C-alpha cells in the first residue's frame, strides 16, 4: 500500500494542532491501516513525551541574591522613600511622636512665667495664689509656676503646674486636685486632657 | 500576574531596585531552565540566566510596557545562550570517547557523590540521555524545541522571542522533532 504524499507533514501539523479537518481525517484513516506510519508517528510522540518528561529544574539557591548584588546601585533617595512606603504605620507613628513632643516641649518652654486663671476673689502674693478663707471660687483654677494655698472653697478642679498646692484644713475643693511638676507629667497631663476633650466631643455628638 | 509584573516594572522604572527582586524571584526557575536546556550545563546556565536578568534590568527603559514581559526576558536569555554556543566551541565533550580506552566516555570519569537507589539512578540516566540528545540538536532547532516543549510556549510567542517568521518556527520545530525522533527512538 502506498502512503499518501505529505503524510509526515500532516503528522507535524497534527502535533502543532494546525491541521485542517480534511487532512486530519485522512491522517487518522491512514494510521489505522499502515503499521509503518503508525510506528513513525508513535516515535514522534515518544520523542516529545521524553523531552517533556525532563523534570522541572529549579534555579540554584541564592540566585536572586546574586543577581541583586550584581545590579548597578540605586539612588539613596529611592530607598528612603521605599522604607517609608513599606512601613506606613511606623512612619505615621514617628511623625506623630516628633510633632507631639515638639509642640509639647515648645508649650512647656513658653510657659515658664507665672500665670493663674482669672477668677474673682483670688489673692496673689509673691507667686502664691491664695483662696482666702470664707471665699467661694466658682470654676476651675490653674496655676503655672507658682503655689496655690486654699483656705476657702473651690467649686471646680484645681491644677498646679510647677508649683505646690497647700490645702488648709478649712479649705475645700469639690473637683479634682492635680499637681504637675515634671516634663513627662506635663506631657501626660496634656495627653489626658486632649483625650478627655475628645471623649467629651464624642459624647456631645451622641 | 501580568498586572503585578507591570506594577513592579513601573516601580523599577522609578528607580526602586528591590521591586526587581520580586520579578527575578518569579521568573528565575523558568529562565534558568531555559538556559540549562539549551546549554546543557548548570554552571553556564546559571551565568547566562543571571546575565539575562542583569541585562533586562539595565535595559528596562527600552521595554515596551504594553508587551508581555516574559517574552522580552526569554528573548534576552535565548539570545545570550545562542551567542554563547556560537562563540564557544568547547574543547571536549563529556560524552566524547576518552582516547586509549574502549568505549569509555568522560561521564564514567566523574565520581558520583552520593549513592542513589537503582530506579532513581535509572531516572537520572534517562534525564541525562534526553538532555544530551537535546544538546546534540543544531542550535536553531534546539531553541525552538526547548521553548515549545519545556517552556510550553505558543508558536506565536516563539516567533516573537526569536524574532523569526511563524513559518520558520514551524519548519524548525518539524525538523527538530524529526531529529529527536531519530535520536530517541531506541531509548
């Protein structure tokens, strides 16, 4: 029996999935009847299968590191930017801390002068604020860089920054009494105050 | 996947080198395998694969971002390997007969560094035989066969990678397959 012309070409076209229907039909019919072409086709398929069977090999370890080490150096600016981009939380936190401490320290440094909340009936004597006996102060009192001596009654909170607070036995404070002396306490005081304000803002909203 | 690669390439274009590390990590096995199957030698393959990644990095600004990155990368790697084959004709082949011995090849001179179970040895031997037969193919058939059957790329992509017409790719694959059929029929 004579093999059709181009039968080997059809085999290749079939293997490339590029054969047209008519030729495929012809190829299939012929392969069923011709043992010679059958074994030829089988050998082609076997060769492909063997090549495909070569197990997938992997790049040696450290391949990426070796490539990266051989690349031309990048600009410094980029690596700094990348660090910030890759650590957004750290960046935000450190920025917050820097700004916070900066502003707090500047308030701290600015406030080395004696000051007191303006309230009627307060007596100021040599950096000492006195709440005279028998007087009632309605509202909060804050004293900076001075002492506070309470002989009367305060209906509100008392805060003494960088100073001392003397509460006479007859004295009376209805609110909280706070003394702030160190920088860190000062910061803590500010943080607490801010958060209290925040909380009250949210509570107001509700 | 392609979208991720494009994003990384844009970062590399802005000068971010570490984004390139991810690209290398994704393609290193494919590129190394391509080089190894074409060259038939691990050491040379590692050299060429590294070189391919470095050239791709240096020339990344000339890469057209609308095209497939892998096609471009494989093209660089394939060209490097083909150049390597053309430039360097090795002084000896491992499977050349050692003079004065009867049928002994250099393979038998290499000490095996570990004792393997018999079927693993058989499998390794088969792998070596196949690789040796691939390496025996003329370089123009070898690259198409490796791209088609080991990297499993389409004929169109192979034509782009090698920068040759589709018809030429088909002819080379046919001839490469014929050669392999002949070489591997008795394995």
